[in-house]
C-alpha cells in the first residue's frame, strides 16, 4: 500500500474514532498542515494573532469537533485548508467590526494583496466567493481550493471529480467574475 493510500485509510480510521490511528498519522499530516498554515499566513501582517502552530491548532479543533467526511488524502487537506481560511476570515471580520466606518474600500481581486492589515479586503473577497458559490458552487470551490488551499489543478480535479481542463477553465472564469464583482463594489 502506498503512502497516500495508507494515509487515507488511517484518516478514515481516525474519523471512525480510532485514537491509535490519529497517533500514527499526527506526525505524517503535521508537516502538510504546517505548509498549509504557512501558505494561508503568507500575506498577513507581522505579529499576527495566529502563527502557523496556532492556526493548525484552531483548525484541528474545528476538524475534530465536526463530522469529518472526506474521500481521500487530498480531500482531507482541502477540508483542513478551508477551515484555516475560515478561521482567518472570521478573525478579519472581527477586526473589521472593530473598525466600522474606517473608510476602507473593497479591493480588486488580487490574492497577493489580501492581508490582515486590510481585513475588509479579505471579508469582501470571502463575501464575493460566497456569492459566487450561490451562482456556481463548483467554480467557487475550485477557486477556494486553488488560492486558499494551495492545491494544484490536478489535486483539485481529483477532489472535485472533474477533469483538470475543467479546473483550469473554471479558475479563469471565476477570477474574471470575482474581479468584476469586487470592482462593482468599489
């Protein structure tokens, strides 16, 4: 059994309540979770409330507290990545609530500019993604997995059970839609 298949079976055993399986996969998944956390925190301000370890811990609490449903290793990490993104969005919303009326304008879609120094941009992007999800859930999910999950187009295709060309096309269309949506807000 390959490493990926073994990890998938261990993750499923953990999901089904096997504590020994978690003890075995902990060291295996930690490095990937740390990479995801670092990826999510890359544009955050220095001294952000969350460091990679804190973000991993918060995501673990959300993952362990919920009913995990995943198909394989890539799907598990996609769920973990979404959880990390949501933690940061919730944190940004809280910061925005504290700064209501500060005159911040919605930003254009540029994932390299989104940071905790501009929490309103992260919230605006999250709201635009939620709106896109109502219109086309697959495109929103693919965009989220790519930009916030750090997954490759091949991994996204496996998670979403679509062809890699569909992933590429959906990314182009959703990026154009998000740019248009965010420009309309400003």
